[in-house]
């Protein structure tokens, strides 16, 4: 009776890769997408950083954050003007500031000179959001909203596709393929935590899946970004998981940054403050250098 | 209707920590166990490395591996003489070499001068294995075998407690408490992958849970080691996940090393070879330095 | 040290129920929505049955199935004309027959006299599909596509909301609330399997979560239907899980039925044939009677 | 591009069944183990019921419960004298009553004339517990304690093997094989809930996996019992899940019964009382008859 010696089954067979994900699949082991967005390189030695608040709360706040994160080395300002909530009731503030938020992002972009990534939730807002967004962010809950993926893809804007917390790598690449098939080649994958029973905080339910970084990079040429803020839902864990993301080969890091985390309008437990962000950029850069890459320009 | 602003529930409340895990729980945020095993420091700036084959296949093999991993910087030789299998049929080789394996480990220890960590599976073998083992390794499947934990603890040998792939942090600390309550203070936790639906190779079913490193360190003073070999079950992913382990604060790294991985007697897809190990030690050390620690003496 | 005696934490607190799911939440333990769709009662002693093929393959096939399932006791004909796929490539047949499929469903409805439930995937097709559908089915992948939920809700058509395979009960009720808040009160929940590591067939990854039936009914007044075909992905398991669904209190059963399962155009391993369906209806009815309900009129 | 038409991969291949689980595997589709324990048939049309308290709290209590559950139709009295806890601190009461508990079970057996199933946790207590137990129960946490499985098997006593909450069907059958290989053929499998992220009560973390009943019965001839009390951790859900267990083909049901659930010494939220048990037996019997089986003698 021999001890097991077989190769492990893969979720995605080589045949599947060719027939279902022909555009997302690597053509060779070395194949990696390289492209630029607003002068920032993706898929190369540079590791872009996306930073900003969960929600675009006010004009002054977003201008201040844009200035500070840019000064510390962020490549893109992130911030949600339109945001999904898992139930239909929202603060007055949210309803008043959605379209205002887009204007404030535009002002930040122009005044501070930092490119913008922001979430688009609904087909009808694609034109509005496309005016300001340099990258359209598609949230986890919309990952399998295929007609919406197609509509976003047709803008030919770069797209960041967040992984659903219940999605397999196969599901995720299938969603990316819906974008690629429209001829839109600037697709960025973003891991933001999966839902598992072993999670360490019962209200968050997310576990940052860093193993998916090498797993995805083994079969796809698309860059894979890691977002530790949403996954960990807990400020003290953001730094270690961001550093781990860099160490295991992530092609970008997305972070929530807020001047006064405890008073953030949404999810006040997860943002880091300016000083933590500035220190983290330096640490990420030093770890990036250990793996032949860099964060700071 | 206000947007949710509450602290996330924790799996383990402060009250639970005091009443159920009083010995495993930190006394203060800075509290961290520091101890030495065979002159190797745990819980300090030094990050110990455990390396060796999955199975002690032969005398010559284990002597060769002991020599090579020590030369490259391993602190402990790992290798299984007694190993659990998830069904009762084993190769002839396994049955013949179990007690021999302990002798070969002893010879490696004496000739090469490297301390030993090896798994103990059964109470009756504790005396035999204790003769050679500097650290008793308790495998995942025995994590909740409480009388066995007690029996191992009573040897007062240092113990590495691997996390079961279905265990929560709460379950894991509860098991550690069974060891601590016997007055045995040299307990090392080891994360080796959890079982989740989102896993990227269907035969392995394990996802290395690096988020548990800061999560565990937030509430316990015990050192937390990471084993990327078993979790990933795939040689190319061992290096990125080992580096990520260091970056997120792991207090040790356990690795499978074999001179000829493809012909390893057990799990031939997961070991790295000598050259990969030697390179990895250097990379781990450079990343350790970025987080104020070190791997190499 | 006392043995633990506390009530288990609930995913959804009573406070959450009131503030986040005020319309989905029960007003009293006995509160249960009762309504009729095309003369079929929901939320009462009657347990409606939805039966038909995965895909509306051809005019003749759907007419034949409509006739046969109605004769055996089905209350609604199910069948997908527009269907999501997890990657963007589809058979020619699918592309040709989508709008045709809606016509064939209309013909089945008129000739056979059976009401129709069919999936709507995209906002632009809501008017077309609403012409034939007596119930709009929202698939798992669209469960968190909130603007789409709102658009469907505004038709004031009855809606079946399938649970995403990664969604908690909380996520699911939040999605239902988006429909209810539009004044659309005929909302039917449908459980179709969750994604777990313990699943028994690696390609399907779904486990029918029957425990969610009493769990949901404890807090919501909405009817909860069970779909064992998609969850089990395996014809021999459909009957036992359908019967179990009735036994644990499901308010409806959805089944895939095909005259020649092995040659079904999609998912040929999961449909049952006419004879199996007819026998199953009788068995479900006898079990329904044991719990004070009925399937057959 | 054809729509997927392949058979789903199975966790356990036919080849694996033959080489790893030759004794647990069915020899033919109709193959089912049939055996008797104390005159109660297993694996036939009869569905045995195991009932009693979580913990043998006192002599009077266990005698009363034995009398009442037997009168209502229970086939075996269950009750834990030796019980695992996930941390090492226990009430004084527990420590005092462990060996007493075995005596009280013996007295119940003799006076009331009901056979006994009770958990054995440790090899050294096998002889003591074997004096009273007609079936040795091996708990979830010991499912992968292979030397202990072997020691229990060697008694040639019937064994109930509970599934670990993180174990796959493959892991579970592998554990059963360790018992069968000792020539012990009276092995009963028991499903008691798996750990998943979608669970509906955060403190319990268990989801009763009823799909494993047909899944296990497809490949093994061993009887499969269902325990809804531990899985649901919540009294109101016990009845619906017990009935569902019968409906999907379970070969036995295990239930926690206590005269005063709210004051049970352990897990007071999950037992049902005498009246609920008596009613449930009747309902289970009526559902059993719908699937060609029976509960009541």
C-alpha cells in the first residue's frame, strides 16, 4: 500500500484555463501584464499604493487626506462616494453627499495632483464616476454582476475587481474574463478577505487570503492587489498584513487612511492615521526591496 | 438611521480570557514569553527556523539533511519518525523505520550538533521520543486530545502545538492552556493551514491563516510559528508564504526540506531543496531585519 | 470555575432586527407572511412546488415539461431563458434562444395553464421578462446587486431571492429588505446551498443549509423555499434533501425536472426525470402531512 | 464553446475507496451493514433513538431520565460521565462525579432496563466505561486520535464515531477504517455539525450537515446517525432538524433530553424536555413511515 504520491488536483485545470479564461490565463510562466495608469506602473517592480478614507465625508477632509497621503507616497487616492450597504437604510449624510463626493474627489485630483480610484455601484452612474475616476473600482458584492462588469469594461477605463468574500479563484478569474473579453486589458484583481469559520473577530468574518496571491499569479498575468483594511477590520492588524502582502508578492496595496480614525464616518475601527501610514510606506518599501521591488518612487 | 459604529465582537471576550485561558492570556499588551531551548531564543528578536524532511526516511538521508540545513542556518532539525495517516494502511517502509527513525535522529543530533523537533503521536511513545526530542511536536489531529496534551506537558519538555485545520483561535488557546496548567511554560503555537472552501488546490484544502499571527499575539504571550509547507502543499508557494509569515510577525518558521523533493517518501510536492532553503534563509533574514528582528545568528 | 451557561450570541441582535431589517423582521413569534400568487398560497399550510428544466432548451421540450410537471402537481413552471455563467463564453444555442425562451414560456403558460417563475439577470430585460413571469427569480450572484434588487422590486411582481453561496443570514435579510422597502411585499427567500470546505463533491462546492430554514423563520415572516437540485448537484441526493426540506419546515420546494436528465443542455447530473418527480411529489405530500401541511391540492 | 457537461469530481475516487477505505466502502450499491446491539437493529428499517442528558449530573436525575425516555420510546440512554472541555478548568461537580456517573449509568441500565451509550475520552478509562457501555461513543475531538480509535476498537464493543466539525467525509471514513481494520464491525457514524462561516449563531459555529447522510450512504455501508442537539445548540431547532434527519435517510437520531433544560448543568440551551421528546418520537415515527422505515417498536 503506497503512501500517496499524486499531484494535488487543481481547482482550475489547464483545459479550463484555455477554454474558460483564455484572456486571463498566462501564456507562459513568465507572462505578466504590464501597464501604466496616470504614469504609475502596474505589474512591474513598482508596487502601487492606494490610500484614503472609506467614505468621502467632506470637501475639507478629502482634500486634507489627498495632500497627506500623496506626500507620504501614495500613488492613488481612494475614497467612496457611492457605497453599497448590506441593508437599505443610510444616514442623511450619505444621501446628501454622494454626488458632492464626486466633485470633491475631482477637486482633490486637480488641486493635489493625485489620480483617483473610486467605487462604481450602478450602471447609471458610470458616466458621472468615469469623469473623475482613473480606475473604476468594482466592489465585492458586484463581482458576479456580469452585465455590470461588461458595462464598466466598455468604458475602457482601468478596472479594479475586488474578490467576493465567498468566491473561489475560479469565480474571480471568470469575472475578470468578462472585462477582458470587452477588449479592456487594464484589469487589477484585489483580494479583501474571505468568509471563514476560523475568523478571529466574529463581527467581521473575513480572513485575508494571502495564499491567493501566489495561487493567482501562477495562472493569471493580471496584477493582484491586497486590501488588508477591509479584511482585518481592525487597525492594529493592518500593518502586519500589509507587510505580509508585500512579502508574498502582491502587486499593490490598498489602505484606509483617516486623520482621526475613531471618528471616521464608516468602519472607524479599521483606518490607520497619517503617521501610521507614513511609517508603513517606509516599512513596505524596505520589504519590497527584499523581494526585488519598490514602493517609493 | 446611523451607520454602524460599534466595535466588532471578539471570539474571545476579556472575561473569557481571564476565566478560561488565564495562563495563555497576556497580562499586559507588552507581555511576551521569552525562553530558550538548546540555546535558541524564542519570543525575542531572534526568529528560529525548523527545517528537515517530512519523514525520517533513512539514516544517510537524515544525516545529510541535518548537516545541510544546519550549515544554511536552521536552528532545529525537524523530521517525523512517527506520523499519523488519515487511513490505517501504510507502506512497509513506514512500519520498519519508526523506531529506527528515532535512533537516526539521535545520531544526527550527536554528530551534527543540531537540536531536534519531532512529532509524538501516542502516549506510550512519549518516553522513547523524549530521549531525542528537544521539542515535542503535537500534530493537528491531536490538538484536542486533551489527556495526551496533559501527558506530554508532564514531561516538562518544550512543546510545539500545531493548530487543527478546523480549530478557531479559541479552541487552540484552550488546548495550549491544558499544557500550561501542568506547569510547562515552554509552549510554542504553530499555524499550518485551515480548511476553507476558497482554497486553490482541491486536494489540499488548506489555506495558511497568517491573520492569526497578529490575532493570537494580541491576546497571548506565547510564540506563534508558521508552517507554510503543509498549508500550501505546493513547493512554489512555500517561499512567498514563509516571507509573508516573517513580515506579519511570526515568531518562527517551519519548513520541509529534502535533497530531492520529487522523490520524497511523503508529500513530494511540498518540500524545497537545499539551494532553495539556503536562499530562503537569506531572504527571511533580510525581511526580519525590516521588522526589527533577525533569522541568522 | 463554572461551566458555561450563557445564551449563544446571535448573528443578528434584536436591536439590529429593528434598525436594519424592520420590514423583514417578525413582529411577533407567530407573525408569518401569507399571500397568494396566481391562486397559489404562500406562507400557509400549502407548500408550493416549483419544477422544470434548468434551461428553456426548446419549444417542444418546455411545453412537454410544463404539461408533465403540472399533471404531477407542480404549482409553478421554472426554467431559465436568461442565465448567468461564471465565465463569458456560451454555446451558440444559448445566444439564439434567450428571447425565444421567453416566448416559449409564454406559450407554456397559456396552453398548459401553469404560472411561471424565471430568472431575470439584468435591468434592461425586466420589462420583457415581467410579461411572462409570475415570479421574478433573482439568482445567487445578483443577491447583493442592490440597485438591481430595487429595480426588480419596483415592478411590484412577486420576487424569489436566492441566497448567495457565501452569504450569511444577515446578508440575505439585508437584501430582502431592499425589496421590501419599495413596498413590494411578496418576497420569497430561497436557500440553494452554501460553499463550505466539508463538501462531498469537489466540483460543486455546495452544501444545502437546511438549518437556515428554522433559523430564518425564527426572525423573519417571509416564506423560505429550498432548492436541493442546485445545492446537491447530484440527482440521487435530490429526493432525500427535498424530503428533509419539507420535514424541517420549508415553505416551498424548487426542483429541476427534465425528461432525459443525461442529455440536459446544462448541469445534466442534477435533474430528476418525470417519474422521479411524480413519486417525489407524493412522498413530499406524505411528509408535509406529518408536519401539519400539504403539497398536493 | 460548450457548456460544461462533466461529472463532478468526487472527494473520494473509486480507486481511493478500494485502497484507503476497503472495509468502510460498499461492495455494491445495495450493500448496507446490518447488526444488532442489545436487541436493537441497526442498518435496517428500524431507526434507533439515543436520548438523555449531556452530562450525568446526579443519580436521581439519570434514573428519572432513563425511565422517562425509555417509556417514550428511546432505544438507548445517552449521558456523559467523562466529557471533554475545550479548556482545562471544570466545576467541582464534574471532578467529583465522573466515576460516580458510571455507577449511576449502571444502576439506570439495571433498574430501568435500557442499554447505554456513553463517551470514552481516554485509553485508561476504556475498561471502566466498557463495563457499562453497550456502545462506546468517540467524540468529535478524538475522531483523529488514531491510537485511541485502535484501543477502543480492540474491545470489540460497538462504537459510535462522531465526525469532527472540521472533518471531510474522507477524513471521517479514514477514522472509521482504523476501527474496522481491528475486526470490529459494529461501527456507527454520527454527524453533529460542521464549522462554517454561514452559521446562524455566532457562539455555536455549527451547521448540521444533512447532505452528508446521502453522501456517506452512497459510498459506505455503515449506519449514519444524526445529532441535531449539539449541531444546532438551540432547543427550538432540534425538532425540525431531527425530522429532517429522518426524512433524508438517517439511520438513527441522537437527542439531548433533560427534565428542566434551563437548569441543565451543561449547555442548557439545547436539551428538549420530556414532553417535547415524547411528541418528537411520534413525529419522527410518522415521517419514518413515509420513507419506509419506523422509529417506534
